[in-house]
């Protein structure tokens, strides 16, 4: 299976200059003996002069173009001349332009001309965008900055899905953040080159299918070669969100590969365990969108958008300003900084309440090596996936297995977990939290899952937490 690799992250010549980037949306193909791309810089195609080569991939080359009559800047995508004789490849090349024009949405890159120049040169002309692909933003990105951009991506996908088009290759490289001088940044979805309408493909289209998606972002049904619908795009967007929020992928090789190759249980670490700025509510939204079964995900991109925005918004209707919901923690607006070439809108910082209810805490007795006594630690951020143990440095090494007894709802339950995250004292001060380690549950028992369900912070009637023990070394 050939997989797409977007040049915007891996080729130096994608840089337009020190500040400006352009969308590329190309794919590479590891084919031995394939002729190198032809550089058409300086030539004129129709009314467009090719000023500078921006990037090249398996299907074509993108140039910075200039409209010869009015001087407007555009991006011109040219099919490689050595592929132009293949009718099926020409059809796939032009299918991208037709697909984009069918959807016609403000958050999808606009293609406004398609033509053939003398000599059998096939090309189409796109709007030239100034900004950066999402992959170039500094990670982790704060939810207040990222969620509005994800919502715009959902709007674009919803419009595409309503037209019967599934993108099939969403990833950070194909989501372009556009800069505006005095306005918040906006997002464009790029590269519909592997998009597919919900109809049976012809034999030629199947044979020409040199790209099937990017493994780490592909939904399980796409990995398995089954028919896909818009829920595959929802899955890919959730992988993208997880990566931008936490700095790591939920499944490095893709979910299907992990199921086939992993020796242990397969499941993503809840995002809020890896990134304290992500709330448990937002974490739950992403985990649902990452469900292995497409029926368990959000039915539409609009539903996914509404869930993202609801998880980001503070629950002001149910609580007064000076009485925030129990278990809530302030999300610092400075947990991440955008790329120097892009100024994302700063999140509005709410007024600090007169009194802040501390987050719910639980007590865990962690067993240490033989001959030493157990250590009591305070735990926060409890979820069905794991919890956060507040403790002093030095921390246990990452992936250390911990056995501990957790006190929940007046009952002791035995647990096993693995250390997946360190938050040192410097990070803790920046994030207004305690230092410690994030722990992912390993094969949680049915009783543990039931108790967590009963004491989750967002549920009413949560019992008062025990008095927290002093911080200790694990």
C-alpha cells in the first residue's frame, strides 16, 4: 500500500520565505526509476507566470504564480509531464479541482481555474494562502486556540460530506492556518486529491489510486479496505486534535497496526492525562471520535463540532461566577505558544473568581519494592483511562509499572497502572498544578470502572474527597 507524505513537513523548498508559507497538498511516491520533476520556473501557463517552485510530489509540482494582467499571486499545481500521457492519472489530478468546486466552502481552499497549456502541460490554479500548516504550530496547542480552528474544519467537512465527498487524508499538513492582519486566524482544508465520492469507483480509478491515506491518521475501516464515509474524516480530525493537544499520536502506527502488532492492550492514553490544559470533558469528546467502530463515533462532523465547543465552554449556566463546578481547574492560556510566523488570537482570560473550589482528590497507597513501606499520594484528574498522582521528584521512570490501592467512594480497589507522563516543578508552576506523574490504568477491573463511573467529577452527588496526604516520593 502506498502512503502519502505531504511535502510541507519534509521538504526545505516548501518555504516561501522566512515568514510566508503556502499550501502544497502533494504526495510522494517511492517509485524507483521515476523521472525527477521538471522545473517550469519562469514559464507562463495561460495568464499565470510561474515565479518560484514551492514543492513537488508524486503527482505534481506547486509554484508560486503571478497573474500577468493584474499581478495577483496564486498557487499553480502542475501535473508532472511524465504522467500526463496516462489518462487515468490525468483524471485523478483533475478530480481534486472538480471535488473542491462541487463543495465550494469558505474553509476549503478555493480552486478557480483549470486548463492545459501547449506541450501537454496540465494544471489548475488555487488561491495563494499566507500562514502555516497546522503541523508547524508549536505543540501542545492550548484548547482555546485550537478548538475554534477544529470547528472550522468540521464546518468544511460537514459541507463536503453533504455533497457525498469524503476527504480520506486529513492530517495536520492538510489543515492550513491562514494569517490575518487584524483578525483571528482561520483554517482551510487542503488536498482533496484522494477524496472520494460515495459511489463505486471505476476500474481505472482504482488502478490509478496511488495514495490511500496516511497510516497514523487512517480510521480502522479505511485500513481494512472497507467502504468509508464521513466518520472516517471525523476519526482523522480527532487524531489530529489529539496530536496537537498532546504532542504525540494516540497510535503511532495507526489503530489497526497497533491492534495487529502490539503485545499488550491497545487504547489511547486519555489526552487530559498527557496535557493538563485539556479538560476531562474535552478528552472524552476526542476519545469518542477515536472509537474503533465507526458507529460509536459522532454521526456527523457538525455533531463533533458542537461537542468540541461545548467541552471548551465553561458551564456558566449551572454555576455562579464565584462557585465554579467541582473538579474544575483553571486552564492556563500560556501552556503553548504559536509558531513565530503566526499570531493566533489570545484566549480571553476570565476574571479570577473570589474563591476557587479545589479539584477533587483521592488517595492511593502505592506499593514499592520489597522491604519498603507503601507510600500514600494524592490523586487528581481521575477518569476511566487513568489518573494523576501528585508526588515529589525524582519521579518513577516513564513506562514504570505501578501497583496501588485506590480509595474510591469509601471502598478500596486494587489497581495497576503505567507511568505515561511527568510534570516537573517548573511545568507545575506554569500550569498552576502540583508536580507528579500521569498514570494510565492497565486492564482496569469491572469494579474499578464502576466506582469511577460513580465518582466522576461531573456527576452530581459526588462524595466529598478525603483529606489529601502530604506529597511523597514514589
